[in-house]
C-alpha cells in the first residue's frame, strides 16, 4: 500500500507516543510510509509539573493563545492521511496542540486532507475535542475519525492519580492503593485494532463508515 501518513502528536510522559506507535503499527505492516513528528514548543513545558507551573498555563490554554513552535521539519508537502494525537488541558486542547492547529504551515498541509484525531485523557475530553474539530474545519481539513482513549476510573479517583502522575512523573500506583493513572496498558495495546480498521479504509480510499467501525472497537469513546 503506497500511502503517505503523518502521525503528529505532543507528549510529555511518553503515553501518546506509545499510543501512536501501536496505532500505526498495522499501517506500517501494510506497507504505508508513516512519518512520526513530535510537536515541540520553543519554550517547552517541564515534566513533571509543579502545581504552580501547571496552573500558570491555564489562562493561555483556555483562551487558546498559541505558543511559538519549533519548525515542524516535515518530509512531505502532502499526505494521504494525518493522525493528530493530543491531550486536553483544563477541558481545552493543550497549548502545544492548539498552537499546531493555528500554525499556518500545518493548516495549509491539512487542507482537503483526511484527519483522524486521537486523544488520551480523563473522562472529560469532549469540550477539547469540539474545539479541535472546529479548528480542523476552519482549516479545511476532512475529519474522518476520532479515537478518544480515557482513564476509565471514576473521576474522583482519576483526579488524584493523574495529579500524582503530573507532579511526580511516575505512572505508578499512588500509595500502592490507587490504580495506575492514565490510559490502561490494555487499552493502549488495543489501539492496534483501531489501526487495523484505519488500514482497511485507507486501502479502499474511502472513509465512509470509518467512525461507525471505530465505535464498535472496545475501549473507544468516539464522537464526530
């Protein structure tokens, strides 16, 4: 399958990188060329965070104020598919992700191009997705699929575990009592099934019905 795919994402902990690697595995196995690119702010955000540093970015994040990014340095001028991996911060797209979606080079690249969004978050991901969807539409991209991976524990529990992860940098059981934070290892591994579905539709050169197929895949909380 001679297709060119861009998988571009932001990550601090490495979780989104694992998801993208697993998701794109079937595409690579099918012969597609997958270029992976990491969004890099000029002034990057330290991980782990401190409470002060995390909450200091809330105004810019909620208001959608972009940060300066390092040059994207992409190999191609056009792709058959773009996969965008992002995280919500404060119920909004993270600043690096928001900055990419306001980047003129990237906006020109995704015009008239199929895009699949992939998010990893707590249960409250929809508001951020709606903003991402609107920015993609404004850029003229074709949103053909959305994969929302979530920490499935109750919100009160995930609030504690995610905050521990953010402040410690350790994806482990807090106090050896709470569950591990973030998307589970099982759900990350299961993104390979999404990749198989995407591969099939890409080979057909048709995206009609993709979202319905993604919805049938275990662990996916999707919306377009």
